[in-house]
């Protein structure tokens, strides 16, 4: 005990002794111990205390190996942040920083400036050029392809030629997208009505439901259309003197198929402009990266929506953007300014760690260094690259008891991208001579670090798309121990 006390302190050791003795007393009271096992338990007391101490002083939040192939898995912490984000946190968070201080003037500054300038490069600088864009010209950037589709429609009435300065689009950061939607609705529509299609009244999980957020924001939800079909005329008819906002919500985690109708974003933009109302879109995932380049075609990007003429978009920082947990609100500067001056903004704002991680992540986008952002790197991995790593792992595991097969499958983007947004991959399928898939899975979870896999048709499936290459050796060890 004395050596433990010297290492971990008296209080922690005393606490562990109390826990171990209480457990032993309980076992005696429950008559679970005969004399022999009591002797044994007493003999092992110091080891039990050391074990308890280790457990109580170790972290509960742990890194693990995500072999599910779901790139944005909310239960597994969504986006792993970039190495540069971590470096920037380390450099600025364990020292003082100019978080809200203007070094040049010595005056108080705004914390927004650190990321707003980068969002402007990524969003605002792209907009004026698109209004002039020649559709036959090659895209200027990896995001350029969308301009051809979206055209210059809509945007021009909000920012005429005289308005193509770099201040029209601004972005603010709050705790998460749920907070972004709450703040935006409260700022733009308090005590007024917001029109939403009945086909878009989503629940995201963890109690984010559009009707509930609406009532918390003190705005009134005005439902239009039906579950499967809503037309732009439905919105038009519902507009009255109390209407403050038209809201489009990305369906994120479900799809409606069959006899369906949903107005195009261009139709909503035209309606909003004709009736002089702002149009907001809750994008959910909100990609700043052109997913068409990895073969995912129907996922709307932030820039697509702004180019179309949507006034305000809200999206998460830790979904397709690949950064820290955050809620981003981008759009027309005068509307964003109303949100910034809302007292809710202060309650929902984020700290310096988030700004540091976000700034580093956005900088990778500005430099077009997409592989620096882990979720983008994972999305861009080809099936062949994944197959090569899978073959190497399979060749290193003894197949006597554990059978490993390679098969074609699909990785899932997840995190608010459409459920059908999948990428082709190569899977390792596991079956064991005397362990069931559930037992195999439990043993993988019990490994250090834990390995999380999925089960399909009695087999455990491992997808290396979401496993960092430097974890391959660890994964091999986990499989070898099962074999
Ligand atoms: C994910 C999502 C949200 C919630 O975002 P958080 O960042 O988790 O708060 C809200 N709306 C939509 C459409 C989403 O996909």
C-alpha cells in the first residue's frame, strides 16, 4: 500500500481500499464466499486494490478502431480531426492566445475573425466569379463543377453587380448544428411563422426534432404539403403577414420514394425573392468538398446552396466538413449579424479549442490539401487501396480456426449524408470454428484498443476504409488473438 500511496497519493489509495473492502463485505453478507475463498480473497487484497486504483484513475473516454466502414458515426465521435487541428490546439490552448484580442491595435477583438476570414475565402470568393461563369469553361476549382449546374440564377438579385464585394457572406460558429438552427430560427422568426414541408419534419436522433426546436425558438411551425408531396404553390398559399422565413431541411437520415414531389431549391429561391422573405436551409452535413469527385452525386454542398440563392445555411462542423463539433451558420451578412447580436449567441458560442481546430481544418481546404482532413482522405480511398491492405492483414492471420475471406461491399458516409450515399469497398469477413459472430464481436470490443465491427448474415465484417493505416498492425494483433 505504501508504494501505491507514494505513487498515486493517499486519498486515491484510501478510496480504492474502501471500494474493495465494501465489495468484499457485500460478498460475505451475501454468503457468496466459503472459508477457503475468503482466505483467497484476503490474500489477494493488495492486488485487488492496485487493480481498482488503476481502473479509477484511467480514462473512460478511449480511442478505438472503427472498422464499421461508417465514416461519420455519431456514436464513435463523428469526424476524427486533422493532425494540424490537434497541433494548432496544442499550440494555442495551453498558452494565452489572441482569441478575442486585436494584436495590431491592442483593442478587444472578435473571436469570429479567426474562421470567418477562411470561410470567406471558401464561400464568398467563389460566389462573384460564379455569377460571371461561362458554363463551357472548365471549373476553376474542385467545387467549380456545381456552378455549372446551379448557374447564376437567384444570387444576382441578392447581390447585384454593384454588390460583389467580399463582405456579403459571413459565417458564425456555435456549439453544434442543433444550436445553429435554434439561434437562426429565434433570430429570424421569433413570434412569427416559419413554413416547412411536411416531408421535411425530421428527427435527427438525440431529440433534435424540427417541430421541437421550432417551439423552443419561439417561432410557430407552419406545415405545408403532405408527407410525400409538397409543391411550391403550397408554400406560396401559406404565406401571410406573420410569415418570417421559409425553411428547407435536408432529409439526412431517411428517403421518401414512390409517388413524391419536392420543389427544387431554385423554385423556393424564386418564391422567397418574389415574396421578399428569407430562405434558410438546414443542410445537416453541409459539405465544403465536392462529393461528386468521389461518386456521390445527390449530396448538396454549402456552396451549391449559397450559389442557388439560399440566404442562410446551417451545418455541422464534425460531419462532412471533417472538423470539430460545431454548428456553422453561413449566409447574408445582415441576417448573420442579427444572429450575432442575439443574446442566445453568447450562450451557444464555442471555446478556443474549437476555433483552433476549425481554423486548421479550414486552412487545409483553402490549401486544397484534402488528404489532411481524415474524413476526406477516407472518402477518397479507392477500393483497390483498401483491398491491398486487407490482403496483407489476411495473409498474417493463422486460418486454422478463424476463417478470413475478402468480399466486395459498401462503406457508408453517414452523419447526415443520405443513407444511399455509399462507396465501394473490400471487406474482411470473419467466421470462427466455435465462436458465433456475436462472440467474435464481443472479443474484438474487449481488445485494447477496442475494435468495432459490424455483423451481417452471421459473419463479422471489417471495413478498412475507416481504419487508419497506422492501426492495421493493431487490428492484425486483435485478429491473431482470436485465431
Ligand atoms: C445532423 C443534423 C442536425 C444536428 O446537427 P448536430 O451538429 O448534431 O447538432 C440537424 N439537422 C440536420 C438536417 C442534420 O443532419
